[in-house]
């Protein structure tokens, strides 16, 4: 029987009505899209955001800028592992940029990659996921699966083999090698990432929300600018802040070994590197603009969170250190964080303390995933961004951890330094050593803006800074700060270095809920140590650079702590829970 035209018309109208109702329902309660743009070595303390004019306008001015954002470790691979897992380094066990340090190792792939936030997004079954750019420094190493390895959680995978480059690199395209040369129009990596991202936005499914992570090489060395930007910023110099080219006289021996003042040629080299870093960022600014404009053209921008940040900071001449990251100071551990998205009012600035272990929990929270079902150490700052959180009860401290690296043999060009150092420059100033291993509590609250750090070395050297009075960290106040504050900060550091999941979010020293029990100061909560490093020779401070502990000049006393002592004197914690020394 042939249907009448009227019946067919009614059927079409019913279908159209149902389709429109479905679309309306989807628009009423759509799951937001998420874009994470991660730069490489972008500082915020020494002017790194200045050239990113479009980024600040399109993301920061359109949303919220967090002014107190810190990394869990000031080195690429450990920091990126913290972003992906939402865990501090002592829980994800990535300690440096090598396979031996667990950077993209087979152990990492088996134990941590299945617990990353992209894996949870994929398990959740809703989001389509896309990655383009630098993943982890040792990704693609043939000893750990090569570029054929595609981590769990990614539907679309365009990952750089190994560390940042701009030309002559290999991408893993869903597990297949794609080699690039040095033709700007086809191979300049920042632009390639922009083009791949735009292609994904144009061709993805419109029926499911998406998560997109774009990880640029800039402004990491070798600082190769796009041709059109090679002459930009001809007169820019590294900032001459109060901590530029001065001696870190009261700091760890590694800082004190820097030569001050730097030679004119060294300063010229730093200024040139600083300009080159800025030039590479102009292409990042273009990438951000392309992505945001494409989202706008597609009508998806209003329902998309766009997050912009970095894996660590950088220094160029601060305390006469040439250039690198790895140190405990603000220029290396503080990073930019800009976010725009649904229900985020424009032109906001927040001083609340954020760590990069919070990125994973926040993204999962946006996606509707219960963060409490994970083992992540961080916490979601989504309520802070949307005005639904209580800023008065937000956390007041975070943990920063770093495990130093060194060589077992002396550098022939610098024999006086002995073994145990690395990242040395021609003038024998070294940026790292085995005993440049430290942990810090970074505190930001209405009552305090402090940093308390302990080194895992033969001296258990301590550095403390009041960032309110001393924003450039010129004066280590370990000797002069109130002893009760030292004890409490030491106690808090122990707790954070032993925390996992929820216990990493307990009240800090300057929270009203904080409770200090001196009996816990010498419990079994021993700071994390890497077994590999313990088997290596650990250098002591060179004779002319040796310090003498937390008070730099006091005598050492060794004894056994009695558990029935309720108040263990005027102490500073050492890496052995039964050893202490006086800081009077």
C-alpha cells in the first residue's frame, strides 16, 4: 500500500520535531569541551608572558588568571607526569628526564599511564581525545616501545619523539612514524601543531564533547623562531631584576658556586637567548589565536574551557646562574595559568594557590568525573573559577620536589668541581648536582607568603623565604625566622612528602584546622629517596663553598630522639628520623 503524501508529511514533521527536541536538549545540558595548551619552559616571573599579547587577550582577559600557580617539580618530565597523573613526583616516581629516572619508561607505561586523566576520560566513554606535540622527554625511545606506543586515553595521537625541536623531528601519528625536515611551510613544529589541531576541530564528531591537548616546543631550546619573527624584539634584554647577576651568598652551595659578576660575554649570551625565547613564543600566540577563532567560527567557544599553562619556569642570569630551570626559586617553579570557559566571568585575577597536580582533577571535574574515585593528589579548582567555591577554605600550601642529577666522573674542563655535577657551562658554573635534591613547602595565605625548603644532602641545608617582604628571594631567613614556625613547616613538609591522594589535601600550617604534634616530627615519615641515586657517589660541597647546616655556622649534635619527649627541642629535621642537629 502506498502511503499518502499527507502521511509522509506527518512522518517528516514528527522526525524533524524529535530531532529538534534532541538538539535543544543537547544545547540545554551539553558536556563542555576542554582545550589544554601546554608550553615548554615558559616562565612568568621574568617576563615570559609579555610577548603573548593575543593569548592574554583571548584567554586571560576573557576569563581568569591565576597569579600563584606552581609546578610539582621544575623539570619537564616530572612536571608533565604530575599534570597527567595529578600526583606529586613521590607518587608517580618520575624523577628526571631519563628512562632510568622513569621518564616514559616501561614501568611508567604499566603503572601510571593507565591512571592518567585522559585514560579516565576515555574510560568515562563520553569524550573524544586528541593530543599533539611534546609528550614526555623519552617518549619514542626504542627501549620503551618506540613511537609505536600510543598511551591509553588518546583517540587521536600526534606526539613528538623525544624532546622539543622545531625542525628535523619525528611525530608518532597514531603509532606510525612521520618524519619532518626543515621546510618552514611544512615542518615548523609549532605551526604543524596548529594545523593538526584545526584539522581535528573541523573533522571531529559533533555528537560527543572533546578534550584536546596541544603541547608546544616553545620556548624551549634551541629557540628556533619562524622566519617572519627572526628579527623581532631587537632591543629586548633579560630583565635586570634585583636578583640578576648577584651572588647567592646564603644559599645552597650549588648556587654559591656561580661566578659573580658574570662576564660581559655571558650576559650578552643570556640577552640573546632571552630574545630568541620570546621570538618562538610569537608562533605560540598565533596557534592560540587560530584555535580560539576556529572554536568561535564553529559556535563551540562558549561551551569550551581553554586552559593555558607551562610545565616549568626558567631563569636567565638570576643569582648569576646562566640559564636553565631545576632550582627551587620562583622563576623556576612559578608558571602562568589562564583559563576561559562556561560560567567564568571575564577579567578575573585570583591569588589562590594552584599546583599543576590540580589540572587533572579540574579537567575530570569539568567532564563530570568523580575525582574521589582516583588516587590523584591534586584538587579541582573548577568551583573557584565559576564562583561556586569558598576561597576562605581553599588550600594554603603545596609541595615542590626535585631530585638532582650529576655525573660519576669529573668534567675534564672543570676538574676542581669533582664528580657529581652536571649541566655545566664553559665557565665551570654548573646548574645541577646529585645533592641538589630538595623538597619545599610553598605557602600562600592571607597570613603568610612563605617558602620552606630542605635539601637531601650531607648538611640537610635549609632555605626559607618570606616572599611578601622579599619577592626576589635575596635573603635566606632560616637563621632568623621564629623557631616554632620552622618546626611547623618541617612537620608539614614531612607530611606532604609522605602524602597520597586525600592526605595531600589536609590543612596546612596557616590553616585554622592545622594541628601540630611535635611527636610526629621523628616518626616513620621519611622523605622519599631514589634508590638509584643512593648507589651513586654523592658530592659534598667544595671546601670553599661548604656550609654547616640550617643555621650556617652552628655546631652539629647527633643523638637519638626519645619517643617520650613531647617537644624535641630546637631542631631541624634530617633525612634520618633518629638524627638531629641544633639550629640555635
